[in-house]
């Protein structure tokens, strides 16, 4: 009996010794995820690395590497919103990580990529601009600075385009007062946009359409000082004359 018990205890000890530790299993899963990422098998990479992040992150000496590779895997899978969350952990939880500089840049990049069609939403675009500007302020000499500036300019253009989309719609439906609000917003909020002359031309058109002729005349004078085709200005002046006549006819009919 004692002999049987001793044998059982020996077998149990040997099985525990032979069984891989949790840390070893986690390391193997991490390595499997990295191998899959490098081979372009992003589905397998995400599956393995997500498991590591969920179950094993406390066993790693450098856990930021798990978040970094997982973020890159999501990015390669065109899941920008998910990738951003992984890079965000690095920027917030690992201030001394070797990946922090790139992760901060990639956060802004992912916000930009996660933005839907410009006409429908600007939350992610605004967030991308904010994050990329923070990146540039923290790492002004980064190798990613030129790319960050390009995306900031693109965000700026997206936001201006969104405002134009709304303003142009109000011109189409002849709600000129609403269009005036949007064009003034573009001019005031995005003074460095190359589309400011276009906004001023359309603002003038809206002022004419709203019968605000004195303001339209002032805008035409301002446009004459800008690098705008003279034919464009002549067209606005002609439209104002026609619209004044239209207003006069309407006033006569109401008498």
C-alpha cells in the first residue's frame, strides 16, 4: 500500500515538473503570434496575441511589445479603431517604452484611417488632428514628423470639405441664410485653407440670394483685391443686378 502511494506521488511530481509553466505557454503563444504577423497571417496573429494580452500580460518582462505587435496586426487587418486602442495603452502605460514614439504617431494615423466619409462625421478627424499635433509637440525631430504633417493637412482639408458640403447644400435648396452661416464659419475657422477665396465667392453668392446687397457689394470689393479671375467678379456683379430686379418685381406684386 505504501509502495503504491509512493509511486502515485512520484508520478504526480513528475507530471507537474514535465508540464510547461503558464509563462512558457504564454511565451510560445506570443512567439506564434509574432511569427504569424511576420508571415502576413494577421488573423492568426490577432488570435494568439489577443489571448496573450488577455491571459498572460502580467507574465511578460516587456508587455509593451505585446500591445505593439497586436496593434500592428490590427492595422494590417485594416482595423484601425482596434489598432488605436493597443497603441494608446503603450502611450499611457509605458512612458519609457521604445515603441512610444511610433505608437503616439500611429494613434493619430489610426484615428484618421478610422474616420468615415467626410460628409457624415468629423469626430475621428478632429481627434486625429489633436493626436498628431501632440505627437509633433513631443517628438519634433521624429522620423515620422513629415508624415504626421501630411495627415494633419489632410484632416484640415477634410474638415473644410465637410463645411463646404453643408454650405453648398443650402445654396442648392435656396436657404441662403443658412449657407451664409456655413461660409462665414469656413472663413473664420479655417483661415489658412486654400479654399478661402472659393468660400468668399460663395458667401457673396449667398448674400445676393438673401437680398443682402450692401454686404454682397462689400464682399465684391474685397474679392477685387484678391487673386480672383475678373470674370468671376463680373459674374457676381451681374447676378446682383439681376437679383435686385427680381426683388423689385416681387415687391411690386405684393403691393
